[in-house]
């Protein structure tokens, strides 16, 4: 009898301790449900129960500049944007690798701005990209490649070690979203309807080295090989926004890479007129990112290329998938209406705060 009690305690006490630890950790970690919402985007992918034949990976130049809903409405393309703030190229590689655990898209579109980074940048951006990934070898390797000098793997395995003193800064939203989080994107697209015309950007700084680094280009090569191994078409793009600067020297190197690997590469900065962008009304933050009207124009334009070039399914004709898209569209229209109403009432968007922006 005594032995049974000892064994029972040996089992129950660790279970109770684990539950308490998990409960405290869930409260203390950032929720990203108000203000900066980018940190909540990565985990949303796992809640999507529809197929995605087109996958976008990259930074804010994909998740803010292309409306996945418009792609579906215009062409029946079912897509997902696995984007995050300042997503580095090796992170994009491992996010693609992670995606392949669940599905194999026909086309992967990678935004090339991240190729300017040859080493880890900021812990805050790392966290917004990596914390939301499910644990797997892909996440482990992504963390290993991304950690800055002050970060440790243990803090990622047990986030409470990193955020233990955050109890002093807890807000009502931390309690509201303690055990659940809202879905804030539409298959990865982050919506803003407000408008602020493109401003004059500061002059481009001279490049110390005109070459994109060996490290980021080697990860682009690995992404190409991963796509090739899985029968996926890789497409390279540069979003139509002009800042942060995309230098002609970098552009030529990506063009050479694409040509030598038989890939399509589109620098949409040069195609603004064809896209129909009016940067006095199609950007919400002075030209750094597109707003809803700009993102829908961009989706219509890139969607025409995807639809005519690749053998993609028109999911508008699939009753099961189209029913799921109808739910996404309804939420999309509801949020757009709410943002327009808030904009009309206050002259600005208050509820959605300010998103993280690239340096």
C-alpha cells in the first residue's frame, strides 16, 4: 500500500507542477492580439483546414501586400502566406520545410528582400517568427540559425525563462487571451484599410559591398533544392514597395540566380503602373506597405501570372473547399467594414494599433 502511494505521488506531483508551469507560462508569454500582431501569425497556419496550392514565404512584403482572398475570388487559387516580420531567408527555408510536414504546395513564392541579411538580427523579430512554429526538427534548426548572442535555446524550449518577469507589465489582453487567441489574418494576409500617401524616402546609402552575402544566397540555393526534391515550382519576387531600398546590384544577382536555375523572378517595383498601383491611396504607412486596395490590386496582378502559368485548381468549383473560403471571405468583409467604420468615426484606426515595420 505504501509503495502504491509513493508511485502515485511520483506521478501526480510532476503532472500538477507541469500544469501549473504551463498555466503560468501561457499567461506570461506575449499574446500579440493588439498593437503588434505579427507574432500571432505563424501559429495560425496550423488552424487552416483547407489545401493551399500556392505558398508565400517572406517578410512583411508578402503578408501585407498580397490579398489571399482576392486571389481566391478572382482565380479560385487557394493560397497561404507564411510570413512574419523581418523573416530571414533561412527562416523561410525552415518554414517551408515545416509546411511540407502537412502539405505540398504546387508553387512557392519567395520575396527576396531578406537576402540582404547575412546574419541574425533582432531577438524580437526572431520571437515573432519562431515562437509560433510547432516543435519539430525544423523549428529547432531555425532557432539554432537565428539566435543572437544573448539568446539561448533553453529560453525557446521554456519561454517562461525568457518572460518570467513580464508579470509587471501584464495587460487586460493577456488575461483575455490567456488560453485562446483570435485569428487576425486571412490565410496569412494582414489587412489595413487606412491610407497615407507614399512619402519621399531618404537617399539610398552607398553599399560597402555590392554583393549579396554568401550565407543568404546559399540558403536560397537550399530552398531551390528543397522545392526541386518535392516537385514544387519556386518563384522569386520583389514586392512593389521601394523602401527599404532594393539596390540594382542586388537585383542583378537575383536575376542571374533565377536565370541559372530556370526560375521566374519579378521585380514588381518596375511594374507598378501595370499593377495599377496609385501610391497616393494604395499604402497605409507612407509607402512601406500596401493597404487593402493595394493588396487586392497586387493579388489580381500576380494571380493572373500564377493562373496562366501553373496547373492550379479552381477551388471555387470545389464545394467543400469553397465553403471554407466563404467563411474566410465573410470574416474578411466584416473586418474591412469595421476598419472603415472606425476610420470614419475617428479619422484613424485605433483598435488595430501599429504593426512591426522593417528597419
